[in-house]
C-alpha cells in the first residue's frame, strides 16, 4: 500500500506542475477574439483530466485539424487541468473561462454524472454551455494476462479474486464499471482519488492494480499495445445501443463480449430489475455523448458557429473515418443541432434511476448526495 501511496503522490505532483502552467490561461483578456478572425492567435483547449486519457486523446487528435479549419489557422493548444474527477476544471471554466472564443472546454461522463447526481462540488450547469462537438464512444475493461486468461476460460473461476481498481470516484464515469462488476458478483476494491483514467492505466501497467477500463479512444491508443504484447487481456465492453435500444457488441471490438453477455454467462439469465435499469440509464447518458466540447453560451453566436462549422468540416472529410479510427474508434461525431440533441440525452435522466443510484452509492461506498 505504501508503494501505491508513493505513485499517487507522484501523480499529484505532476498535476500540480500542470496546474501552474494552466494559470497562464487566467491572464488572457476577453477582448482578444472580439471577431471570428484568429490569425496569429492561440486557442486553449482545456481538458480537465490528466494527459493520456480518452478526453485528452480526443483533444490532441482534433486540435491540429481544428487549427486548419478555423479562420486564420490559429494555434490550438491542449491544456490539462486534472482534479476532482474533472469538476475542478469544469468549475473553473464555468466561473472564470473567457467567453471570447479563446478557450474551449472538454467534458466527459465524469463531468456529466456529478452534475446529474447533484454532487455538492459541482458549481457548473450544462445549460450555460453551448456544445460545438459531441462524440459517442465505448469502453473496454481488461485484466493482467494471468487473470485474463482464466477469465476467458471461465469468468466464475476468478470472481472471488481481490480486484483493486484505481478510480476517479464513485460518482464519476467509473460508476459504470463499478456497478457492472458489482452486478457480476466481483469483489472490487476501488482506490478513489486519481486524477484521470490515464493515471489508472499507469497504475495497472506498474502492477499496483489488477483491473482497469478505458474509454475507447484511450484503449485503442494506449492499451491495445499492451494487449498486443500479451500484458493485458480485454474481458468486456459496455457495448452500444442498437436501433431497438438493446445493448449489442461494440463494432470497434466485435470479438469482445459486452457486459450484458458476461452477465448472462455468469448468472444464466438476462439482466433485469432496478440495478440493470439504473445501469443502462447512466450508460446511455454517459456514452451516447460521452465526450463533448463546449463554449459558454454568452460567447458571440458568430464565434460559436465558426467553431461548429470548423468541426463539421473535419467530420465531413472523406478520409475522416480512416484517420480517426485508431484514435477515436468508429463512433458518431456530431455538431450543430444534432450535437445539442445529444447533450440533452447526456444531461437528462430518469429520476427513478437517479434515486436508485444515490441509494446504491450510500450503501456501497458511504457516498451521500
């Protein structure tokens, strides 16, 4: 456990250095981008997670493409501001973020879930933000080789393993795997407080935890090499929704069973009941528009439209799927009115599901909201 504390302290120090650099954002005057002409300018793309996670991968993939499509071809720099499972950065953007187009902000399910659950640390409101890009995604859970090989023969043979999971927090996107694993009957002990899923992956790589998951963009770019080397074994995806609203295999990972399939294999029946309904509701909210890029609604509408149109030009490129699939996977990307509809799905959820999750969080982790 001392080793785990040491690595967590190192991660905290790295994030501290990142925060120092990030403070430079505060001195950008709001008049810099009074018009939608960005010649010679720099746009800050703020990611409220550590480098290497899914939101960071998405931002670093899009940033140079966005630079080419915006008027004046400005420099687009990605800034990481990890902390409190993304709520630190979201609170900053909500209260202090420039409203002139000089800063855009990334969100994820870990930003959405605390908002949906009325987490008292949340000082932001999605109604105050205009979405300029919405990106659907998936997620993949994986184990070290020895455990993974046993799992693939018979998941029931390792259910009693003392699994340790590095988590941002039970009210973040990690709610999806934590509840899923609980429903499977797994014994998973979370270590709460990591800054982002990239930190969890690092702890997995160094052997300090023995179960992890990543959203698809991070899995494809950071975990797939571990799988190729035989150091990690994927055991399940969260799946995707088909036209009928059923959970089916993720087309980006057709050889990996979904959580629903694993549930059936272990329990011999389809998942149902309040826990399944709550899991599915939060899965839809957390992954249909899992990653969004937003601006403050008080920003000049012309500037908002310019950013939306720039993202649309990127998505509409003939070779977009080919150039993006190894980074983002083949998932739907949207802008404009379609992105706004996705934001509504991601930030509205059935009250019964919210109440059930709050009760489960209290019972399981003594988290009271």
